[in-house]
C-alpha cells in the first residue's frame, strides 16, 4: 500500500528512533520485558506502515459490505440503524420473566434473548428428580407450549426478534415458539430471531448436551432445511465462540474453534443434500468480548475475513450473504468480579465498546452483580444504558470501522487470522471438529489456556483490579435477586394440570409419528411441531429421542 522509497526511508528512520529509545530505557525502563496479547501475540512498541506493507487493501481489507467483509457486513453499518440491544434474561417462571421482558422493552431494548434454566437446557421437565434445586435458577423453566405462551404474552413477535440460547433441545423450543406464534395469529414467515442450536461447542466447552454427535448433527441439518423454506427470516444457528472463551480459551482459539465448528455444520448440511447458498445466509455467530480491548476488535475483523474466505474458497458459495459472518456479542461474564462489583460497570462498558468498534450486529451487556447472582432490575437497567450511551453519546457509531487503517490493528487482525487458520488446518488433519472433540484435542487446548491465564492471576503477573491488587474491605452485597425454591412446585402443578387437560389420543398419535420419523430419515421438525401442539412436554419428547438416539458420554481429558 506504500511506495518502496517511502518504506525504505521509514525503515531507516525507525531504526535510528529505536536506538535512541532503547538507550533511554536504563533511566526510564518499560513496565515489562515483553508485552503480549491474551493470545500471546507479541505487542511491539510501535506499529508503522512497515508492519502492513505486504497487505493488499482491496484483497485483505476492502470496503464495508463487500468481500472479504473485514470492515463490516453492511455498507453503512450503524449509520443506518444501531445494533440490536438484546439483553439476555430469564429466571424463575415464565410469568416473572415475561414481566422482565416487557420492562426491558419499555426501557428501549430492541430485541429479546431467552435464558433457559438448566433442566430445560438438558431436556428434563421441572418434575424430574434431576431438576430438583435447579428449576428457574439460571434461566426460565419451559416445560410445555403453555409456558411459552405465558413467556411471550403481550409481546409483538412480528415486530420484536427473539434469540433463544438453547442447544440440544433447540428444535423442540423452536417448534414451541412457532406454534405459540401461530396461536397469536403470526405466520412463521413473519418471525425473526435465532436459536443457538450449536451442540458441538457443548461437547468441548459447556456441557449441556443430550444426544451423541451424529443424531445431533442430523437434528441441526433438519432445522436448516425446514427453516429455509418455512421461516426464511430465522437464523437457524448461532455458532458460539462465547462459551469457548468463557471456558478459558484465548482470542485466537475462540475464532479457530468457532469457525471449525461452523465448517462442520456446513459440511453436514451439504452432505444432507442442501445447497450451501440456500442455508448459509441464515448462519450466525456468537462471540465474547473480553478484556484486551484492541485484540477483541481485531478478533472480530479477523473472524469476518477468515469466514468469508472459507465460504468462498472452500465451499464455493456464490451468494454474498453466504460469506457474511453476522454475529451477536456478549461481554465476558468470566471477567466479572465479586470484589468491588461496581468496577464491573466499567469493564462491561469498554468490552461493549470493543464489540461496537468490531462491528457486532447485536449486543448483550452483563450486569455488575452477575458474579453473585442473576442480575437485579436496577443492574440490568445500568447494563442497557451502557449500550445506549455508546450508541447515542459516544459518536463511535457515526462512521464505519473507525479504527480500520490503524497500523497496529491491521497487523493484529492479520496475526489472529493466520494463527486461527493454523488451528483450523490442524483440526482438518484430525478429520474435522467432531473428530477433534472426540479425541479431546479442543478441550485440552482450552484447558491449558485457562490454566495459564489463572496461573498468571494467582502469581500477580496479570492484574485484576480489586481482586489481586487495589483491594479494600467491603461489606457483603445486598439487594441480590434470589429465585424462590417454590418455583419448582409451581411448575410441577402446571405440568400436572396440563397432563389432565390435554387430549391423550392426539398426544399418542403425534408421539408415534415423531418416533417413526426419528427411527427413519424424515425431517424431524414437522412431527415435533405436531407433538408440541398436542401439548407433549419437553421432557417427554427428549425421553422418546433418548431411547432412539442414546445419550452422549464425554471424552475424558487429562
């Protein structure tokens, strides 16, 4: 991008400048002998055009809205409209969570994001013995379509998009959502939203899996096929790096393992006979926004560019939308501290700013008290206001990719892309992401990174303000949100009432059709939709599928 004579002159000048600087280090030494990002990429003292002299602007950076999408997937980005402000929420019963949703929408939130409790995530009803002590704790309990109706009562689903963080039973929750919307008089083609539906990262980083990989991948591709013709505006998967990062990965590993999972889903869909340009435009991604501000911005840009190249060069996609990496971001829950929790407001603010500068399509900002409990209403309001302050007052949304062209940022973007590609190549050699997970490779890489990061904190090499440095005496926290254990009793009562009132003949017929489809090769979405309309519970459906598909047993890594 620069003339050779100018670069030669700059190289000579920089060498002299570096000599002068290093002579002065004896009097004023730098804070560390070496500086590195969280991915252990060296951070040089100064970046100049010499660091990016081999880059082609048109091929590697380009213009926003054009391949390779380094600078963003839309030409005008936030000048047209802001990112979707989508606060992740769910607790206790559907009724209580519905009240929180309506409050957030009144406060200016522009999209919903559903957190489900642990029994729901692993396919158990609230009355199951394993659900005891967990109902409504980390999210809302959803046992049947009746709960779903309460959850979205008085919410205009044709005007508000909904994201659901659900994986192994994602097809069932999607079916409930479609059936519930139909009862509201809203046709499937008018629905907008996302199901996470990313089971591969459950095996490697999170743990809320049910079925083994092969039937799980079948369910996912069934969703791709069904939605492409029935719910054209629905994002059929949110391929998640967020939980990989929360488990302890580096930024590079987050990109690499997420895109490796994405490759596996695309390959599975093509193998199932789907056209890449039919399903790929509705693939979406989910990333973490961690502490290293500039590395996070570069991470998003690198992921966008690398995915565009993968889709074009590897899968021969022709539709530009198939090459666009559209993503949701959540600030890093693992960075929140119980010590001096007000500091978390600041952490979340600059993590949110990194996501915006990196070009996110939607954003959740964590609340200050989440190191203790589910967020209080006051804390949620502060978290939402953080996004609104960035959008309406900071000015960063007024131009596209404002840090693009920074010598350091462009170099770091390329560095992350290169290192992520190295990981992907290694995973390819192992047979792809499912094989790498079965061998425990991805889990081991994440575990090793998590150990190194925590060791640096324990040894004081990495400062966590208020926790291992700048500590103070603090009173215990007050005003925390607590979920009443009675929630489980209420849910059990609702299940008992449902089982007395539903049509047992209709239920039996729909479950028989689902069983036949699962044992064969038919798409599972139509019989699942019939089953939830017949008021089959989540647990009943999952138990039927467990008998046919079996349950996943994890690989142990040492």
